[in-house]
C-alpha cells in the first residue's frame, strides 16, 4: 500500500560538480562498457551506453522548465545496475534465544529458487550462534560497528572484532542510528571507510525523512549522504547502497515502485557523475521500507532496484524467503531489456 502521494517531487538538483576529486572525466562521445548480471548462475553480458553528460544537461532542462522530474531522471540514468540481487534481513533489536533458533530453522528450511545474495543481520549477541547454525545460502551481518579500532568505547564493537569472529558484513548508517544515536553523514562516511579498510562488506543506508521528501529535498539528502561516503572511500566493490526512505521504515507505508525506482536511478546517476560510470553500473542499490511478501515482486521488477533491506518481514522465515525469491522477477525484467 503506497500511502505517500506519488506526485511528491524527488527534488532533482544539479550535482555535476565533483564530490570527491575522484570523478571520472566525462568523454565527449558516450563511453561503452559491459557489465554482467548473473541469472540463475549464468552470467549474462549486458552492454550499456553511458552518456556521462546527459544527466547534468537534463537536470538543467528540468530546472529551466520546471517539468520532467522523476521520469526524466529515469530516462537519463542509463547507467543501469549490473549486479546479483541482494536481500538483507535487519533483525534489529528483536528476538531471544528461542525465537532466533526458530527463525533460523525456518530460514534453513526455505527454498531459495534463484541466484541471490542473502545476508541476515541478527542482534550482536546472537551473531555467533546464527553464523554457526544458519544454512550456507545465507551470510551474516552485524548491524553496526565502531568508527575506529577498539579501546575505551563502552558498548561498541570494532570492525576488527567482526572480522575476527568471521562476520563478513555490517550495516552502517541505518536511519535509526542516524536519528537515535546522532550519527552524522560524516561519521557514517568514516565508519564505512574504516569497515571497508578492515575487509568488511558494507550495506550503507541513505534516505530522506517525510519532511524532507515533502520539501522536495529527497535527492539533495541522498546526495549529501552519498557524498560523505564518497569523500572517504575510493573502492566501492564491497559497498551496497540501501535506499531507505525514513517514512517507509517500519511504518507499513511502502514507496511506490515508481518512487523507489526514481530515487534509485538518481542515486545511480550521481554515482556515475561523481564516482565513475563503471562503479555506477556495478554498485547494487537495495530498497528498504516496509517490503513484504506481497509487495516485493512489483518492487523487484524495477530496473534499478537490485535488492532489498528488510526489517519487520525478515523476522518471518517464509515471508523473507518469498522476498528473496522476488529476485527472479528482477532477473526476468533485466533479461527482457537486454
Ligand atoms: C529497516 O529497518 O531497514 C527496514 C527497512 O525496516 P522495515 O522493513 O520494517 O520497514
């Protein structure tokens, strides 16, 4: 059920200036490059035509005419994703020994029918237990880690500890940590860099509040959050971006597929213009916000939605497996477009 009016603008603004100093130089002619998206294990080579300047010029036209917003972003963002679908389950601060054992048993019994990366993020104290009992079709993730090496940081867990414990993933920048723990964009950027430096893979969360969306600031907010990360890192190969509109998290209000696709396309265009076309094509962008077994397929059919980050529904084994299997709908669409 999409409760936020689709007429709300995503607030497209110019972002042509380099955010990082690492921007790929746009060429006069459109550079060609190939990416791949694995479908049921078989790599499918997709050749994409990336016009490095199209987004900037199109945005200028949007500003001049006041028209062309969301759909225009989608049309301009030709740097499509090329990665394997990835679904994260953020169990947050839920469960106990008994319920988590039961959830793991349900997940282990679930039939995952397609080639999809699945990463479950239990509460920290249960991480080793889950890691040791969950089926190999799942990886595990922490929900947070500290910004530097360990020491006098009561209550924190360092990236080094996660690596030492064999935990390959961490979620960083979740809106609940940004709002409840006061994590700034810059702090999140530093945490992402530190975690990557220690060898972790990162699901890095971005997203706007309802007030920001209604003010037309959605893309500005996302770009600022991305820029703070891009300022700190140059290698994006172990980063998944999770676009999670704050108004959709845990509220039952899911973004429409079009709303989600528009922001994902804008994020990918920003990556193309400020990092590189290759990274923009390769980076996977998850949608998060009230994804469930009923709405996942339609969302997965959007070309720039490369996966999900799931909260509430990840606590129900059968629903979560259904969400993982929505990857097939995504592959079918991508295959039809190739
Ligand atoms: C989340 O917390 O990352 C999330 C998306 O939660 P939910 O699916 O419950 O909205």
